[in-house]
């Protein structure tokens, strides 16, 4: 089942009306008395609403693991065996030595015995390492910390709120305005080449020089859901 990946609960936004819109002043609008009850009903729906924004991925999937590792940084070690296998040629990207017939590769130990290579016809195919360190590239948290992210979301939400007060909007409009705005801001942040840069090996294997972007899976996975 696909869901908003659990680590993104850090960006849970509670829609407490006057917390989200501090000091808001509403534009005067002509509202008939008969519309007041429906407006109140829409405003009451906002109480306790939450917008969860993040990576939509299967629990434990490579995409969810990749996203969390980049958001917080991670040190990855092999669960089984001594080494992690890193492809050294583009044609081996996304593959593991176990995908190939036994005996296809020659094992060449490194000088320090902490690394090794799997070689085929004198061509290094996989680098074997005992751990991989992924630096923190917080694409969600840094997006939320930006003032322009907050101001854009609040501006759109205020417009949706004023439509409700004018008798022509729904509570869902505010939630969707905030959710869509923050999703857009996170995607822009992902595409901004968050530092530190990719390693030379990663740059050689990727189609895109920017960090966090390769085939676009992370960008496509960013979405939101409304709870409450």
C-alpha cells in the first residue's frame, strides 16, 4: 500500500484557524443571514485538520529509504555479508552482483582490504565497500523553513478563507491550497541542487548533475494528504 512515508510526519500542519492566520483581517463582503450557518459549518470543519506533506512511497521501499537517508543523512551498512555493492558502470545501475551468474565476476581485493572490486574482462563493474555515508540534504525541512514557502501558503489559504466568508468556499479549499503550495515549494527545493554536491562516482553514474535528481522519482513522489 502506498502512503505518505512515515518520516515526513515532521511536517504535519494542524489547521487551527487563528494559529495559521495570526492577526488576519477579512475583506468586507455581503453575506446574507441565511448563509451564516453554512459558513460556520465550513469553519468548524477546519478544527483539528492536518495536512501531511511528504514522500508517497511503499513502506520500506528503496524510494522511502533513499528519501529518509537524504533528508536526515545516514550511514548504510550491509545487512548480510561484508560488503555493499556500488555499480561502477551505467549498465549495472540498479543491479546487484546477485543478479548475475556465479563466477561471472573476478574478486579483486583492495590494498587496505576494506574495499574490493568485482571485475569482468578487466573492467571494474562493482565497488565493494563496508559502509556508505549519505550526507544530510534536508529537502523537506529546509523548504518549510523558508519564509517564501510560508508566505505563499498563507496567502493562498487566506484567499480560500475569504471565499468561505463570502459564502462561496469550502474548508477543503483551504487545506488543498496549503497542501498544493507546500508540495510545490518542496519540489522547487529538490530541484535547487541542495548541497553538499554528489561524489565523483555518483556524478559519473547519474544522468543529472544536481543532487537528489536522477530519473525524477523523488520529485514525482512528493504529495500531500488531509486528515481530520
